[in-house]
């Protein structure tokens, strides 16, 4: 297997996996395209002139047979709660570095718990190398560097502009578990949309609700900050629906098809399907770029009430994920990588996200007294 083909994309026929495959080939790479759908893989492999492997994840031994010879595996098959564990187990046995694009708290925690095993086997485990959670992780680390004594971290971001079927399915599984925060260094459950705030994003103030985003796990490892909350901008009507819907979610989930769930999530967040208005966007025309961008905001506070805030702009979340995931793979293939679990910033450095196209960061002057509280906390509504 040549240097250009010694890595694999699992879930290559999904929305994001397919986009990453197109961009990889554009860069002169020839990844092994893998997944569970023979016809889709055959078509994609022929189109991109890449090798393919068809296998499911029912057995670690079966996976092991199919990833032999790969130096790195990029998992794009969500929900990752259903795919990550078996792929990680096989990668550890095969000596194959593992990356994925998850934003699922429990998946990140599960992978983190396998750190010592990965070190012993000289394998790197680097989850969340996409929009979940590369930019927010980067913003958190820069804020922590500006205020080393910070003990509270708040993060918020606007939507990615659209929603793929895989992302919708993952979001549905996540919200069934309710909200999550980190308090005093420990993960805690919270009601869905338990808190809402008006966040001062670069383009103006917007309402945002507490969500169980991956940084509740990853930012703890990247920064050591013991109190973490993450917010997603959404209409106030969506916040109200999420608060009221919690008791009905389980019954709806058991009675509804995947298509209905996907439509419901899109309706609540007012997001179109991924690729809408773009002519199947980058699937047939990988050079087509979305014009939307994502805005991020972060704030750290110390025990004396001092705070620092920062903002970041990135391309649309799916565009960003393609660029970030491939940059991560290229670094793993080209350089020696430390074994064990690592967040994206731990693995690739504090400026990893800033080296990607269309990403900018702005921090305010350190120790602006109570700026975080003045800008957003007074508008907090908790129920």
C-alpha cells in the first residue's frame, strides 16, 4: 500500500465522508473508501479511482482483517456511539491511528479512557477533528492561555447553516439524554435547554440555549477548566420547544421513523438539508463553496470575577470539517504523532484551527472586569 493510500475513510458514502473523499483526491491522496454499502462504495470508488472495502462493525476481528495495512483510519460514520468503540478496538490491535469527527460527549470520554492502552500500543486516538470540536477547542485553549487561573468556561456558536441526515440522527440520539455540563471537574446531567442567554456574537446579540456539545468533554482535557457550559444559537421559539418537549422525546423516538426525526430536528432549528440550494453542493461539484460562516464566542472567568472573552469566525461547519479532518490526517501521515488520547489542540497545537482557510480569532484585552457577565449573563434565563 503506497503512502497516498495507507489510510482509510470509514463511512465514505455518507454526506461528510463523501465530501472528505472528494477533497482528499483533489489533494493527490487516494484513501481506501470503506463502509457498509457495496453499491454506493463501488460507484464512489470508480468515480474517484480509489480502492474500496465493504465491511460492517459487528466483529472486531472482521474489522481488523479489513484495516490491515492502514496507518490511519478516519471514522465519518455517525452516530459515533454506534461505531467508535469497535473501530477504536480494532485500530489499537492493528497499530492504526484513529481519528473521527464526533461531537458526542460520551464517545470522547470513552476514547479518553483508553489512553493508557493506546500509549502501550503506540497508537494515537484523536476524536472530534471536525467542526465538532476543533474551533471551539481552539478558542477555549486561547482563552485559557490568556487567563491561566480561569475556573469557568462558556462557549457558544451559531448554527452550521444546514443539517445532514447523519448529523440529525446523532443530534436526536444526544438530545434524548438531555443536557450536559461540567461542574467542578465532573460531568453532570441537566434538563435540555435548561439555560438560555443572549450571546454577543460578532454580528450582534442572539439567543442561545445550553446544549450537550463535545467541548463539555474535550475542553476539560485541553484546558483543565473545571466548569464548562456550551450554547447553540437558535430562535427563542426553538428554545421553548426544546424545554417543553423533553418529556415527549422518548415516546416520539420509539414511534417515529428516521426521516420524521430528521424533519423534526430541522424544523425546530430552522435548518435546511445539507446541500440544499447548492446543486448537491460538493458531492458532484467539490469546488462549490458555501458562502455561510459560523460565529463562535467564548468567555473565561476566574474566582475573583475577572473575565476575558473572545470570538472566532469559521466557514460553514461542513466545509470546516472537510478542511480540518484532512489537515489532521495529513499531519498524522506526515509526522510522528504522540500515542494515546488527545484532543485536536493537544495533538496538533494551539494554532491548528487558525491555520485552516477562513478562520479568524479575536480576544479582548485581558482582565476586562466582569465583561462576560455584563455582555451576556444578565440575560440568562434558567428554568
